[in-house]
């Protein structure tokens, strides 16, 4: 369990179109087998420690003739950002995907001060 101090908790949210391969005949639409799209998300303000990051698909445009397979994860989470990763496999054909994310974690309070 992640415990947050009673001080300040920050919440950042974002949305990203990961690819639109139907328009460009990209590999997610035309390919077969293992495929991956990876994007770096940089937080506009750093957290004090790696936050909890939740991701979800907010747009899912697929070919109705093939199986729909997807794996969407946040990887390499740090206080300054993470990798948003979408994977598919087999005969799945995906035209486009948009993913939303939310990061929740400890942030510096305006009243915090450092001695040094």
C-alpha cells in the first residue's frame, strides 16, 4: 500500500492518441504478431516520489473481423514521468487508440522549507 503524508497530494491527468495507423497503413493496422507503441509522459511538475499511475483506453477503434487483444500499462514510473505502453499480438488489427492516465502522489507544499 502506498501511504501519502497528510501534507500535499498532487493529481495530474492526461490523454494521448497513441497511434492512428489506419490513416498511415501503420504496423498496428497492417501487421501481425507482437506489436508495441511506447510513449514517454513527462509530468509538468515532479512528484516527491514515484506516484501511483492508472491508465485506461478512452478510444478503441479496431477491425471487426479479427480478435481484439490489448495490453495497456504504465512502466518505468518515476517522480518525473513514465512510459505509456500499448501492446497487441496475433491477428489483431487496430486502427487507433487513445489512452487516458491519472497520476496521484506526494508533492511539495508551498509551506515546506528546506534547511541546508
